[in-house]
């Protein structure tokens, strides 16, 4: 089953407007280096317009170019939710993707599987592609609970989605202990969990649907470890934090998935 690899840059709460513009232009002008790989930039919400404008100037936000994504959103389409961003607003700003349930959202901002589930449904209803993140902590891994934790997160985050909806999402397996630590999961460790997630998706929909869903790995992905991860059969791309802030590193990773 051939799946188009997807490499997304999660800029988190970094850069300023000028640097966001500069990085976008650098990535967009060199996107051809990673031919065949879908590239996504996820800037802070306030710079989505800046990045979208820079992508358009470089011919992006199109099927062949670099796509725009957000790092989070609310699950309601509008209303009295001070400080929040609604799914239709992201669509309005040309976002195609939205990262949901990132471990920083789960641990620092109290997002539960139920919240991630509501956001996932809202993203799909708005026409966005959710990148739904799951992953265990070091304590959970060392306690032999990785499979159970990831299974609960996947089932909870995707509860009630039809096979047609499941087919549209992207999943990201990000072991919490590997995020921003420089400690990458071994390709074997990552592949084992990716295979588990795909089997789980098969039980939620069908093997055919599961075979179409892209599962990214995230957590200290760098140009020098990306190729080994990309070689695994169930790793279909990367969700990149720190290394996405440098065009060379981000493109180096993307190339490995080409
Ligand atoms: P990292 O972050 O690449 O800096 O480890 C990954 C992520 O949080 O998505």
C-alpha cells in the first residue's frame, strides 16, 4: 500500500514575524528537493496569515506546494471562547491541517482524549485534516504500559469516527520522552508502535482503510536519524519540532522520506 509521506513542521511558540516569513520562503523555494513528500508548516496561530501569504507568494498552499497548518483550535465554530481560534477561521486563512492533542496540549493544558475527540470531529466537519497525536511518557514505557496507553489514546481520540472519516486523518506517534530531548526512539521501537496503531485502525475501520492512513513519527527527528525511521514500513512521515525551525534541517528530514 503506497502512502504519500507527510512531513510537518511544528514551530510551537517560536520565531517572530520576520523570521517566520524568512523560514517559509526558504522552505517553499526548496520544496522541490523533497519531491513526492507532502510538506506542511504549522506556525503559531498569530503568524498563520504571514506564513500563508509567504507560501502563496512562493506558489504554495496548493496540492503541489507546501501546505499550511495550525497547532491547535477550539472545537466550536464560533462563540464566547475568549482567546480561542475556531476551525472555520483556520479554513478561512487557508489552513489545510491542524495538529490536535499534541502532548504539550495534553500535559500542560489539560487536554483529554474526549477533548481531542471533539476537536478531531470539529476539524473534519470544517474540512481540515487533523494530525492527531498520541504517545506514552517515559514512566509509562518503563512500566510496560506503552501499548495500553497508546491504544486508549487512539480509541478515545478517534471515538465515533466513521471509516470514511478515519481515512482522512493523519496520526502522529510521539513518545513524550523523545520530544525535545534529543532522545529519538529507535526505528524498531517506533515501528512496533506504528504497527500497533495501524492494527488498531484496522479494527476500528478495516485493513483497507488502515492501509491508507498516514502515521507520522515525532520526537527528536533530525536529518541524521530520519532515513532509518523512513525505512520502516509503517512510518509515513514525521512531525518535527526543533529541527523544523531551520530550513536545512527540515528539508533534510523531508528528503529522507522522499
Ligand atoms: P521535537 O518535537 O522534534 O523538538 O522533539 C516534536 C514535536 O513536539 O512535535
